[in-house]
């Protein structure tokens, strides 16, 4: 087998495990594998990030800013859009297939040992995400990286990633999501997420609801950690549209960074950038030394966030956004209004059955004119007819489409009838990944030809 085939075989083995959605509060199982591997996650510095929305974009900005300092970086995020190796980035690029396959060969014997121990104890075998986390830690150690930017899979305290000791803990906005696993109130969810705060860590947080802020402040105090909140200790000072993104001025923990270019759309990305800068100030200069201006410029200008208000097509304009809950849909709605000059938006919409589809539709109903209901390629997907029923209940015109390709064809044809129309694809990260692949295969940037 060549290296790509070897890496694909690794993913096939991972898929035989209990899936990402199957989560137990049992971080000690991942810790046991890592102990047998001599704790690779302790060989580099770690920035640990959690929250409900904005985690991945903020993590990617942090990684870019750290790399602009000349340090070697790792980035672990989830889920992926196209191939699973996107989840494990080294110096801004997906980990090499051969490196991933070699790391897998390194960890397989220890997975077998722990699986046998779990079976003897009457417990379930290691899961997809538990093993993937170990794989990412080993790939980062083998690189070796100086800093790993680590995104929580779900929650915080019992997430597999919490086997690493983040010297900087980053909190993106906390909202309702995964209530069946994390709790049915903001306070309960924040309590689980606050578990990533380690003794003596530096904590930086987006602006939070009062109940979440209270939890984070109490957790930081209990751990002897410092804590800084957006809007108080650091802030997005100014934001204006620019070609391909926005021009922003940031007040960090240690300095002011005027007129920086961020090649991402949406006001929320400006706030994510402020959070990322504060995190890197905390990591590199202890929160007291400004980041050199040229490094901020290079780091923010080099930031990418695939699947987040990403331009996939022109003539007509087609965007994709991974908004998959009401909070994400709220940010998307604001971005469509503020960052683009179109009179009508067509929404290609597919969502998982365990998500608040009605809440997403409610958020987007005031900005979209027409919906093209479809279904992501997943057993967890909500049927397209059920999606259409929700949309009709919100008073929007809707058509039903069996797959994404059919939905996008209909949406692009509708939008091509006027230069004041555009299309956005949203509702699911899986759907976003499908759209990225399909847009490249069909060359949506060449325009609609019918």
C-alpha cells in the first residue's frame, strides 16, 4: 500500500469503533493508553480550547499566530470536512499520510492492551475519538511540535483531550448544545467545560452569559488560574468590511493592534480574533508583553477557516457555513446581512436529527427568501421531508431534494436568475464537507451554465 492507502486504512479501523457521538465520561481510559506510550502529550506546550461555537475558527487563528512567531505548531480539531487527516495539522497543513500511518502502527499494540483491560473489567472498548486523540498526540510528539492547539471534542472535564495540561485555557462562547450529554442549563454546560482549567493556567474567555461567567470565574479561582474576559481585559475595538474579509483593531491583554486584515467574513470572526490574540499573548508573553505588530499581521492574514462562510461558487455566489445550532445560525444571519450586498438568499439546508433544527430555521427565517431542503450523508440526518415541514411551519417557500447535488443545482439555477441573489449552504458540518468536495468537482467558481 502507498501512504494514502495506509492512512485510509487507519480511518477504516477507527470507523469500526464506537462513533464520535458515543461518549462516556471516562477520560481515564485515554489516560491509560497515553501512560503506556510515556505521555507524548507532555512533550509540548498546549493551548486548550472549548465552547459551543467558534472553537475551530479561534483555534485556527491561534495556531496561525503561534506559527508566525517561528514556532512549530500542531492543531487538533474536529470534525473534518474531506479527509480525517485534516483534524491533525502540523505547521498549518494536514499531517502527512505516512506519518499518520506510522503513528498508528506505534499505538496499535497499546490499544490492544487497554481494550483487553476494559473487556476484563466489563467496560466498552476504546472509542473512535479516544483513539483519534491519542493518535493526534503521538503525531504531534513525533513531529515534534513546540505548541499544540487542542480543541475539545465535547464538553471539557471528561473529554479525551483533557488528558493534556493546557497552560492556556480558551473559552469560546458557551451556549446550549449537546444538552443530553452536558446538561440542560448553561450553568451545567459551563461547569463541564470549565474542567479544562488546570492549576496555575492562564484563562481567556469570550464574553459569556452571566451564569457561565460565574462558573468560569469560580473554577479559575479554585485552580489558582488567572482569567480575562473579552470586553473587559481585551476587546475588538473596531471592525469594518474589506475586500475578502475585514479590517479590525484589537485591544489585547498587553497591546493594541490597529488596522489588521482578517481574511474571514462575519462580525463573530472579529471577536474570535480578539480571543485568539489574547490567548497567544498569554502563551508567549505571559499576558504582559505585546505581540510584535508584524507577527500579528502575518498570523491573522494567514488565518483560514474552511467551511465557515467559505466562498465556493461565483455567478451566482455560493457560500457554505457549518452553522449547526441556533447560536451558529445567529452569527451566520448577522454575517449575511453585514458582510454581503444581496437582496435575496437561498438556503440549502440539511441538518442532523439530534440538533435544534427548528431553532436554526427560526434564526435564519428573517434573512433567507427560499429554502432547498436536503439531507446530509449520515445515519443521524433528519429526513429532507421533515426539514421541509419545519421550514413550511416558519412560513418560507421550500422545495425538497433527495441529495445535496440536486439541491444545489436548484438553488444555483434560482440564484442565477438575478444578480441580486446568492446561495448559502448550512445546517451541518457533514453537509459543509460534502459541499466543499462537490464544489471542487463541479467547479462552481466557473459560474452556472444550466
